[in-house]
């Protein structure tokens, strides 16, 4: 049995639902593969070992733009699974002017995505909003619940229904505002050249996992409950919500891929803008 290390930045359905559905359905075992998860949050892009796959494709794109040759071979979602929630007095994004927003650290792609969305809504993020980076969703949600901030960026680590039941307003879902391949499967270019069959096998498994996510709410719900602590009372509702956020075939469009590159280049002040197929490679 071959062991593969799969790196993640966040232990949430956005990054890892495809993996755990594949595990639950026995897809890895069928192909004689053993997957070991590896937290790569504190490993720099340059220091990430070449054989390590990663599911955080937004981070892989950032790395590729900063000269580490990561290649995205599978897209689980191009609808970033992040939300901005606010206290009951704030009903839309424009009302965030002069507010405090708990957000991701600047090193994390969701920080830049949030700023792009806020700027697009007409806000001057640097002048009109006080950004308070926090280490994780527990901290960001805690700041919101304690009224230490007016709003917070929250990932899929906390089910949307749980936050809304606590009385907070959903101001936006990132996937409705910006399309960018944020999760899936990425690997160093040199490993892509060395192990094409292995990468083809993994992408085939994950495509089958996508089909299960789209068709089997019960299995998907059980994965959400078992691995991501989604309450039994709303695990199926959460599974149905997430169905619409994942791709059908593990790919994105050329237009979405190129726009993602263009937007992130602008946010990261990268002057040399690559073409989409220099970063995204989809094995047949």
C-alpha cells in the first residue's frame, strides 16, 4: 500500500470534505492508497517537500505567483466557502463603514479575498474598516459573539446555520462575490512530471468523491458530523447547502482560472501575470 501525504491549511469541509468522503466510501482502499494528513500551515511554500500534495489551492496559486512551481490538478470548489457575518444592526456590506472586522491573517488568501469583496462593494478597506486579524474561526466567532468586533469572516469550519441560529446576519457568501479555485489538489511541478499515473489516480478518486457529495446527502452528512463536528440536527441541511459549492468534474473554466490569477496578482502586487495553463493542469 502506497502512503501519500496530503497537506491542509484549515481542517474544515472547504478543504477536506472531498478527502473524508473518499475515505468514508473506501475509495483510497480500493486503489491501495493510504493518505496521511499533514498540517502545512506553518511550512513555508519554499520548504514544502516536493512529494506532498496539498488541498489548499488558493495557497498553491499564491505560491506559484511567488515563484514556487505549484500546479493545481483538481478543483474541488471555485466558490470560496467563506462568509461575512455581522451583528443584528448591520444588514449589508456597505454598512460596515467605520466598523471593526475580524478577518484572516494577511498571510492567508481569505484575507485578500475579503478585501477584494469589500472594495468591490464600494468600501475603502484601508480607510473605512478596522481589520483585526485573528488566528482561526473560533477566535473570529468569539470576537463577534463578545461584541469585540462588529463583523467577522468565518469559514466552513463553523456551519452557517449555527452562526445564524446565534442571531448574526449573513452579509455575503464569498462564492457569490468572487470565483477562484480555492481547494482541490495541487502538487509541485517536478512531482507532476515524475508521477503522472499516481496523480491521475488521485484525481479520479476525488472526482468520484465529488459525485458522492452531489448525490448522497446521508453519507455527506455523516462525514460532516463525524469529522467536522456539525450537529446531527442540521448535518443534512449543511450537506445540501455545500452540494452547490463543489464542482461537478474537478475542473474550473479558463475564464475563472485566469481571473483568479489576475485578481491575486493585483492583490499581491505581482507584476508578471502568467496564463492560466501555466498553473492549472487537469489530467484527463
